[in-house]
C-alpha cells in the first residue's frame, strides 16, 4: 500500500497563513479517527473551520474538481441545505499546499448528528436528494468528467497493481486482472462511441451518508 507522509500541526498552521480572510488562528487540532484524508479543526477570529489535507486523493484533487464540488454545494444551498464551499486563499485558489499535499479549507456547518434509525430523518434525506437533482438538472455543467478524462478510472495496465490496497478482494483482482483490463477497454470504447464526453456532467451522492449529514430536528440541514 502507498505510504503517506504525515502532515503535522505545524504544516497546517503554515498553510493557514495563506488565508488572511479567516483572521488570526486561535487553535488548530488534528482530528483522529476514520478518515481517508488528514483533517484539522480550527478556531479563528472569524469562526470555526476545517482544513482537509488531501493525503489520500492528492493526484485527483485539482482546482477543476473543487470548482465542480463548489457547484454541487451551491445546488444544495439553493434548496436550503448547507454545504461546505472551499474558501479561496490569498491567491484566489481553492487549494493550498500543506505538507506536500493540496489542502482545502471550509467553514464548519451547524446542526446536530444524523441518526439513521429515525425514519423522519431518512425521509428528509430522500426529499433533499430529490430536490437537489431537480435543481441541478436545470444548471448542469457540460463537458468531460471533472475528475479525470474519459476512462481515467478504468483499468489500463498491470502497473496499477502496485497500489492495490490490502483488501479481501485483492487475490481475486490479481487473478482476473487481464479480464478486468480487457473489460475496461471495451467500456471505454463504448463510452466514446455513445458521445460520453459531450453528455452533461452529473453528481453522484456517495458523500451524502450518515457520518456527513447534519440535522435540525428531523430535517436535514447540512
């Protein structure tokens, strides 16, 4: 598995100097627990924020990606659901170098913890997603994938096996690698033939999950 260089609180503090808009930093604490990336919780003279250092998704984390994510956040805000938007640094960019990785800063969201066992909260999520897609359909960016070019996530050659995580499926993936690569090639050709690059860009909602949601009462608020 790929080993990441640890990002320190000192790295985060240095990165935050690139955001004069947030005021003087009073405290910076690195969060522990399950997270793909490295996250710092901070308070400043202007409020509460989170700095997410993209240690697990550095190559995929581009200005274009976060431009798209800000668009998606804007669609949620149009239906009354708070969503984090990248705060621009002093150079007007969404991403700032931090300990060798790109980092994105956003304001903390209010609200309470989401409880999956509460049906009313589940229903509120469904309504919010329905409104999101209805609203986003009227204002969807066009062009190729915001994250990678066509086929960027398809398998191409055996070099990708070097970064294969240590997961239970790994032996089967290695066993069937040649077939998976061949199938990826067929999918890429089919997508090209159907004009994939000209289709509207859409949003999937894998991030709309319990650990990311905030509620006020039984209504999803963020």
